[in-house]
């Protein structure tokens, strides 16, 4: 089982670092944020100079690149783009005339298009107004997200890249603290169990 996981991660890493071996493609993702300050991340690779487009559908709805019909009603999304060093390239929360209006007339879906050179990149999905602070991913996010009475659903495409993968989410700061306390308690428990099991037993 462990060897299978190592092999899978190895293959994924190879795809991300050797994007020139694959042709450009479009990738569609859907999901939901557990809370308004959570941030979902994706990695993608570009093999040659390419115009890459990040396009969301969940606010006003529509049909994504995979042909899936997305219902309107999701939160106002922000997509932020980072290079392999973590530097913020750009972020967008309103696509303007590049996206359709919702029934309330707002064009709050994202349309972010950039000419990118070969390499690996990261895109984040967050709820308005949880913008990336920049200039680097390590600077974090504002932590001021809100669903504004809409659902926690998101849907977006990464267009014209060689490979893409969902990589995880960053919880809000309070959740990090609880997680660290939990990890510490689990670690202490495991250490106690090891000590107990290490004590030899003798029988007559």
C-alpha cells in the first residue's frame, strides 16, 4: 500500500515537472468551502509559453469545459495565481463582460487570463473578500471571507495547461491552532502506547 502511494506521488510529481511531455488540456473542478475563510489550492504545469485562463462558474452558473452544467447561487469567488516560488502573479474576483450576469445583474464570476512561461503554478480559490495578501503565498490571506447568503459551492476551470491537481486547503487561523493541539495530543498518546508496549512481560 505504501509503495503504491509513493509511486502515485512520484508519477504526479513527474507530470508536474515535465509538462512538455503532455499536450495542453483543460481541467474542470467543483467543490465547496467548509467555511468562508478556507482557501482551496490547485497546482498546474505549463510546458511551453501559453495563455492560461482561470474561469469560474459558480456565481452565475453555466457550462464548464467538461460539459457539466453548474447551478448558479455559489459565493462570490476570488482566484489568485502564484508562480513556483510563491510570488503572486495576479488575482481576480469580477470577470466583467467576460462572464455572464447573475439574475441580480452582478458579474461576480472570475476571468483571469495570463501568458505564462513553462513551469509550475498554484491557483487558490477563496470567498470574497478573502484576498491573497501578497506579494507571496507565504503572506497568507485576509481572512475576511463571506458567503453573503449564498451557498459555499465553487466551480472553475484551468484552461490550456499540461497538468493540474487539487492539492489541499488552508483552514482559518483558529482552526490551525486546534489542529496543532490535536496533533500534539495524538503524538503524546502514541508515545505513551509505545512505552507501554516496550515493557517486557515474563511468564513462568
